[in-house]
């Protein structure tokens, strides 16, 4: 058997393992990450369950992790702070590895839970030390056809060193805010007005019975269809 007959432990494989380990180390304080491996990998690397304090909440989200080394051509470009929303630093990242295929998008569309692409970017800082940073892209509005898909736009930096920015300040904003809002998008898209209690996620900026009128207006047709059907069913059963 020659050297070429052995499977190789490639640089890309090592990089991917580092990226996934970094992702898990970041989110584990706020989520339980369940790794999808081998033949079960159909476009999702993790199903994660959000945790508030020491309590799993049952709120799930799906993740695909991509890791690459920073170069001049794909260096994340800071474009501003997403004020009024998650208050995270917003970036554009150009890298062919971040492109999601049509079949994968169709699969994600059928999950009906929030889906995120996490980009772990390796860079070399002063003294030749390796540094990892993590960014995520939201796919919910793309999957509900309310937003055009672009592989490079609207990535949010979600780490500060080895800490995950679940909340930006005072149990508000940050990744947790986007997770809740993405759930609201999906529920309204299905015609439902029932979604996770913001307080169960640790978000104190919203009331437990909060109504997101701007999103409700966006999905008014779907919600009205559900209302009309429910009303008709209840009347048929004698409830008025």
C-alpha cells in the first residue's frame, strides 16, 4: 500500500473541525447543540435547543457551519451596527463556500424552524497567533419568500472573544432577539399567532403576549385564512 492509498487528513478537514468546535463552545452556554453526522447530514450540521438559565426551552433552530481562512478577497467588511433590531455589528462576507444550493434551501424551507448559516473565519493576528471569529446569516425571510437570497449580505458578528453575544445588553437584542423574531415570522407565515414566550428565551424587552403588528401585516393573508377556517369549524361544532 502506497502513501497515496491512505485517506488524507486535509487542511480543510482540520479547519472544519476547529470551526465546529468553536461554534459549539460559543453556543453551549445558551443552547444544547445536537450534531448531525455521516449519512444523516442533509444540509444541516446542528439542531440546537435554546436554554434559558438551566432550563431547556424546547425552542429549536437549525445551523449549518462553514469555516474558512481569512484573505484579502474574503475579509469580512464592516458595514454598521443594526440599530433598532439586534444591535450587532453587521458585515458583508464574500466567499464561495457560503453559497447555499437550491435543493438545500428547499429542504430548509420544509423544516419550519429558524435556520442560520454560521461562518467561522480564521485570521492571523499580531505575533502569528490564530484567531477565530463567528458570524451568522438569517434565512427565515428568505425561506418565506419575503427576501431575496444573496450569499454575502447581512452577516452578524456574534462573538466577543470566546463569548457568544446571545444578548447585547440587559437581556435584550443580540442573537436571542433574532431567534424570537424569526419564530414569529414562521408562525405568522403558517397562519398561526402562537409563538414562544419571549420571557422563556430570556428576552425582557418584549411582553409575554407581545403582538408584532408589522410582521402580522406582512402575513395578513395567511393569518386571515386560518381565522376564517377556525371560525367556520367552530360554528359547525356549535360554538359561537
